[in-house]
C-alpha cells in the first residue's frame, strides 16, 4: 500500500463560513441610506480581499500579471541536458558510461518546452555472486531527467495530482514523500519497478530526476547452460535519496544558468 504523503509546512488557510449580507435585522428592509453605506463598506472590503488574493497568486504562486506562470529564470532548450552532471550519484555509483543522451520526444512549442535526457552508469559486479568463470549477477543504474517549462498555463494543479498518485502507467507507487525546501513543491516517489523519482515544481518549471536499477545475469566464458543461481536482493533505493536530492539542486541551478 502507498504511504500517505508527508506534508511539511502546509498551513491550508481556511475561509470563514459566515455569510455577510449587509442586511440589518433591527432596522428591517427600510434602513435607507445607512444600509446602503454599510453595503458599500463591505464592497470596499471585498475588493481589498480580492486584491490580496490576487497578490498572493502573483507573488506566492508564481503567476504573472497576464495570468501566465513565472519562468523564475529557467531555460529549457535542446542543449539543456548539460545541466545533468550528477556529481553526487557518480560518487556513489561510479562514473557514468557516457554523456547524457537526449531523447527524441522533446517539445519546443510557444506553450511548452520539454527535454528528456538519460545516462547509464557502469554495471557493478556483485562479487559474492560471481563464479570462477566470470559468470554472475550484475547491477546497473540509469538516471533520467525530464524538464518542462510551461509558458501559458500554471502547471501546479496537475503537478500536485500526478505527484501523489498510486499508479503511474500501470506501475504501482509504493511510497510518496514530501521533500521540504526544494522549489515551490517537491515529492519523492518510489515505484515497484525499482525506480525512485524526485518531482519538483517552481513557477512554470516542472523537473523530474529519476534513478532506476536493474539486475542482470552474465554468463562467463564457456558457459555450459548451468542453472542460474538465485538473484541477490535488489539494492535499497532510499540509500540514494540524499544523492538524488543534491543532484536535483545542481540540475535546477544549471537550468537557470545554462
């Protein structure tokens, strides 16, 4: 079962259930000018409240004067995969096999810019499972980056909905965790296909950095088709939680300066 998201610092200001009509029950409907003046005061108060709500949307939620999301300095272009340096993951997993590869489903549209990038790390030899002929179990890791810059509509409602789902394209989400102090909102998801995703939204930018792991059995030289030994336990993805978060911070900086 999926765990409940950890919600950090969510005030959730409520609204009063009182309804103000401007009608004075002691005077009745014939209160004349005084009742009209009373209503005018509430009209001014309502306008001020509406202005405050609008200001909160502009400055607190990154919505511009024209109703479009604030880019917050982000730039998402065809060469933005260079922001995927992954220094922390490289310290833990070893140097990546190559530079990040750009996927072919990028978008460059007046309403949305999107890139996808992937990088594979060298397979790690699980020595305790290796035979004399070199056959044995190996573990491999792949990191992927998806960066979107929404230019016409606020991505926050969809972000909140997609970051707390219990199923992603048929893959079960085992864990959802709110990550504080990262962008405007951030969630960590772990799925049953051994993938850990960190989703961040800041203004009009939505960024996902994911780490996946897989196990493979490689036959050594002169393999004679012997029965494959049982696979070892898969690595614990949460062990790389801190590395993923720190690399995400660097990616976000890179997308703003690159």
